């Protein structure tokens, strides 16, 4: 009875063990570490030089300096947050280890929490050097945004987790044949999230779709802060409310897909 009671609650030991597993896996492979650093650095350098060129030839960007680099950094938080979550999940798929995990005392919620924490670790490894490059090469200090940056970050990471949980459930149920969704789904959101342009440039009917996505509020809020020097609390609260709904829905979808995978035996053939 006592042992059963211990298994009913969340176990920080089990969550910590999973995080330690992914950390050792990451640290044991220099190509994995290089990949975390390479793409963010390449993006900020490429887009940073583009912003310098545009600023020299357009009064708007000269007046609103940093909007392009800021958008690149925030987009990378969103994309890398989801990818960091999903890659750790895929490591289990590639190793054909999910069946073993699901037969262990590890609970699905503990598994997802471990993946969330690992996504933050992977994100920090990639994004912090990216922000330092933006500071030293282009004199854009994203940390100077202050407290609004925390609101931007939280909303973006919540969205990335919601997407990561959902696509992980799809791969869990359908096998590695659905792996491409992990890499491509966030790019489908990209044009509607209005990362590099305001929502007003979209057709009227498409603006309703854009406003249903939390990242849209973040990027509109970033432009308002950099151009108008105004922090739009209302946008952040709206994004938070939508994110809350998305996270609940993604948890429910993952558990439903997990039950379906167990019923159809997908866990035993998860590498196919």
C-alpha cells in the first residue's frame, strides 16, 4: 500500500533521472552540441547583416532598429523550444526505448515534464550565444527589453511546448513515418504568426486565423515595444489565455494518442 501510494504522485526523482539521461546523451555527442549553436548563430548573422543593409536604405528600419533581429531571436525561441522538446522525444523513438519507459513507473506527465525542462536546457545552449552575437556584431541587446522579454519568452515557450506535445503524440501513434511533422509543423505557423511584418498586411479573413495563434500577439507586442516604446499588456494576457487552452488540449491529445498507441501495439513498433 505504501509503495502504491508513492507511485500515485509526481516523482522528482523520476523526472530528474530522465533529464539526466538526456543531458548525458547531449554531452556525449559534439555534433549534437554543434547543431544547437550553429543554426541560431547562422540566422542572427545572416538576418543581422540584412537589417544593417535595410537600415542604411530605409528610414523606417533606421528609426525602428532591431525589429528584424529581435524577430529572428524570438522566432528562434519558438522554433528551438519546440524542436528541443521533440528531439529529446525522438531520441527515445530512434532507440526503440518508449515501450520500456511506458512499462516503468515513469508516468506520462513526468515524461512530458522532463522533456519540457530539457527543451529549456537545449534552448539556452543555442539562444544565449545567439543573443551575444547580436549584441557584439549589431549592437542589439535583447535583454534591454527588460520585463517584457519575460512575457515574450513565456508565451513563446508555452506555445512551443503545446506544439511539441501534440506532434510527439502523433509520432507516438503513427511511428517514425510521421517524423517529418516534427520538423515542418512550426514552419506552417510561421507566415500566420506575422514574425517579420504586422498582421495588417494579411487579407482580412486571414487576420482572424493569425489572431488565434499566441505567437502573433508576441511579435505584435515586440514591434509595439521597439517602434512605439509601448508594452502591450493586453496582447500578452490574450496570448497567455490562448496558450493555456492549447496546453490543456495538447496534454489531452497526447494521452489519447498514447492510449491508442497502447491499444494498437504502436509502442512495440515505434521505430517503424
